[in-house]
C-alpha cells in the first residue's frame, strides 16, 4: 500500500509489479480490493498494476464535486508516478470514469478496458432515480441497500456457490463510506454522454461484461463495441456485474490477450502462427524493447532478459498460448557471460520441473547495438485451441 498527495487529496493505492502500466479503476461502492486477483496475476506476468481507491472510497480522502474529479485524480496519480501512458480499465462507474479519462486525456492511453458499464448520460427519469438513491443511502446508510442488491451484483447461483466472492462484494458495499457513496451518485447523475468519445477513441479497447448482469446487459456492451473503431468484445458466461471476481479465469484470459496485443511493440522481433496437422504452431523472437520501442535495461543483461520474457509472454498470449505450451527456446547473446543471468530469469517463467528444450548461441550483435539478448520461442497448441 502507498499514498500520494495529488490534486488536493490523499490517494491510497497499490503499485505491484514492473513493466507496462495497467491502471484499474473500481466501481461504486467498492474499493481497490475488487481488483486484487487481477493485480496479483498480472503483476506476476510482467505488468505494473496500479489499483487506487477513488476519492471518498477505501483509504482515499477528499470529496467529489464534479464527476471529472475522478479522472483528474487518476491523471495526477500517473504524473506523480512518472507514467506518461497506460492501459486504463474500469468496471461499472469505474468504466465511466475511464471513459471520462478518454475524453480528457486521450494522449495518455495505450489501451482501454470497459467492463460492465455503459456510455450514455442519465435521462431525466434515471437521473431522478440516482439522486433518490443518494438520498436513501444518506438516510439509511449502506447496509439495507447492500443486502438488497447483492444477488444482482453477483449472480444468484454464485452467491450460493462462491460464498467467499459474495462475502467480499457484500463487505465492500457495507464498508463503503456513506458520504463517498452519496456524493458519487450525485456527481454521476450529471456526467456527460460518452458515445462521441468512444467513436473517436484512437487506441484499441476491450469491452467485457457478465452475461447475467442486470445493470449493464449485453446490449450495452455490444453498443460500445460497435461505437469504438478498434474494439474486442468478451462476454463472460456465468457472471453478473462482477465478472473479474465471479469468473476470474475467463475474465483474465480476455484481458491477457488484449494486453498482449496493445503493449507489445510493433517493431519488437517477430511472431508467426500457422496451423499444421490440426495443431497451432506459434513462433516468436523477441528483444528488449518496451511499448514505445525504447531499449529496456541498457547494459544490463538480466534486465533485458526480463523484458524479453515479458514480450514473449505477450506475443504468445496474442495467440492464446502460454509458456506451458513452449517446447523450445533459442537464446542468443552477445556475451556468454550473460548466460547465468539469462537462466535465472528464464527459470522464473518456465516450469523448471518440465522445462522446454533450450539452446544458447553467441552472436556478434543485433539490430540495435544496445541489445544484449534475443530469445526465440516455439510453442505448440493442440487442435481446437
């Protein structure tokens, strides 16, 4: 846990992992713990995952006046951390905050993830209902409403079959600061319409929703998918409004493929996939560039190898493969003295009990003189993958 004093408030956040930044924004009335499974998993897979509490929620201070305060806080947090661009994702109200971020800070995006959310502004009727809900929470506190909506946030079958997930969601709602939840509703009631923002989005987007979500049905996801010029759509079966917690494996698979696509430098190595005899054969060679095409770890073979494996993981992920599918690694180095460092990093990514075949070759140099390592991976996926 860390804190930052930004935009006139104190923001509490988690900052896990290293690599391309992924900023995840929680919904209403939750906190950053809703992203805990994804933060741990993707930090381990070579991303820097940032999960802040929004102002007025969790451990963050401040009160919201205008809905844009939330997006401005996120931009200020990125400034504080020295991050120019990130993949920015959010669920429910968090997704609308992300759309507001797209409207205000389009140049700071690598990609966008919109989960269980919708782009439209409130109608007079829905605005009145939202303001009425704010008044109710102010009057009654979080408890009665939280119990009433639990089986809409989490699919009824999952409330029964996934009691830990249900307890987590219920606990976040019960524990949310009343004032933060009330003011969020009132600010959200006057948010703008984001449909034109989505039409003009200049980076790829992943739109994902739980098939059983009563708040943001599949039709809302399909609308956003149709509006965004470059969008992927993932529908999560067996989940309602919290698919990242109800069906984390399916949610993470969609997110992994998307992140692999948007953060892998287009000039970084090569990747091919061909089908032969019913199998999908994936071949990829990667070097130590980041998403902006800059060399990572100049003069440091271990740091470069770590970036190479991050990029291999992304390149494999684009085709639905993982390191478990890799049958051969070809390692090229400019100095064999780097091999102990290369092996150390390799063993962080592969199953050392059942490793792929490996070879190592010393070469005179690479396309960029700063590069010390290139690694080629051969993966084989069975038919139907």
